[in-house]
């Protein structure tokens, strides 16, 4: 005897498009997931900003840290009073939070510039470097990870696994110095530092509306030599930073491809006589890329952290380079402001990546 299950009248009359729209925007799990992830941005930023503030204040006020020993005691006390650092720390903290809510991340002590101006001036350089590094990470990690899975537990797999460990275990600054030694000093193929040669920077300086991204600006000059020059300067920094993430991608793709190759639908395709190369290329490859998207948020934070050492090593004048300069100058206001801005960027990037992962992978839900 056949059994039937009757749907509620409202659900039975609902079209598939309406059910999909309700699942995304209203009472479905995807809408709830996106809403929760968006709400979590604010406590994340709050915790990061608070931690940075109190760590900076644990060493004393910024004026004393930057100017102590350089000014007489009376002038130092006057500057501390003018800046308001002689007030209770809790009062300074509440004022700092209020300023951040208004988009004011402070003014640097060493060069008297708003932190937002530093961000707009040097942020494009860091963005450009991170983009190049991601290209290297995908170009190295994804195909090599697939190759390692194909030769599982064989010599190529072992070699690629060792290569992956070396990539993400080697400090960025050491990898940068090694690349400079080999490709700049010994072989003389690539520039040793900077974002472009002096002649190229002069040509780009004549542009009416430069973007700050050197590759785009070099294209705007109409000079092929300028484009090649900018590309050559970007190779070594992108390799030093991109190999760090590429090693992680390699291990991640390898593990997930091997796991996918052992799943039921792969076994069913294999039983029908589908070649192993086609199984790897068509059936197991794409599902293995989903975990990479889910961890992209963490990788963005890693790229920004690695950018500090990479930019310093190659004199790539971005936010990381400036952050190192402010640390040397003991300009805690600048450091505090830049770290707060980077915390906001990382939190927003994580949110965007989580939303993309939720749309791609239906299993990502609360």
C-alpha cells in the first residue's frame, strides 16, 4: 500500500522560486547565517581595537615613548597635556572609541598626518602586492596540490609535500633575502628593491589622475618599457609572499582531492570505467576548491601580516613598510591607528569570504 505525505497548504502553493527567495532573505538558514556573520563583525573589531589600545598604553603615553629623552621635562609635560594623555586612561579609551566610530583613527606623531591619509597614500601599494601574492598562491598551490593527489604516496607526492612545508615554514623575510640573493645579485635578472625604477616613477608622476597601483599607472603612460619595469619589480615580492600561502593551498588541495576521490560518487564513476585523469580533472577537482574559499579570510590576514616583512625586505612602500617605519620611530599613535584600520579590513574581508562560501557550499550554515 502506497503512503502519501500531504504538505501544508501554504507550502504546497509556494513556488520553488519563492521558497528559494524565502530561504535566502528571510526565514531560511542562509539568511540567518549571513545576518549572524555580519553582526559578528562588530565585536571582532571591538576586541581587536581594544586589545591594541591597551597594549600600546601598557608602555606609557605615546608622547613620552616617542619624544622621551629628546625634550626637556617641562616641554614634554606640556606636550602630554596638550595631547590629553595626562587624563585617565579610561577617558582616553572612550574618546578613542568615539573617534573610530566617526572614522578618525588619529594623527601620527612623527609626521603629523591623519592615519586615514596614510591609508589612502600607501594602501594601494599593499593591495597591489596582496593581489600579486594571491595570483602566485593559486598558480602554485592549486595545480601542484592536484598533482600531489594524483601521485599519492609516490615520489612526486613526497617531493611536493616537502616543498609545501618549506613554503609555509620559511620566514617571509628569509625567503625574500634568498630570492634577492639568487635572482638579483647572482643572476642579475630582476631588480633588488622598490616598486619601479626612477625613470618609470617620473613618467607616472606626470599622470593627471594616478591610481596608486603602479601596473595600472604604467599602462596609462602608454610605455611598454614602464609596464615591464613595474612587472619586474613585483616578481620577487609577490613570490616571497605568495609562496607562503601557496604552500598552504597545496596541502589543502591535496588533502581534499584525496578525500573527494574516495567518495561514493567517484567510486560509482570509476566503476563505469571513467579514467582516473578525468576523475581528477572533472569530478574531484572542483569540490576540492571549496575549502580554499572558506579559508581565504584567514589567508588575507596572513597576507597583511606578511606584507609588513615583505615590504620592508624589498622597500615596497606600502602600509607594511610605513608600519615598520612608525614602529622604529616609536610612533604608537600611528601604529595603533594602522592596526585598527587593518583590523577593520580583515573583519570585512572575512565576512565577504564567508558569504561567498555560503553561496557556493550549501553545507556552510548555522
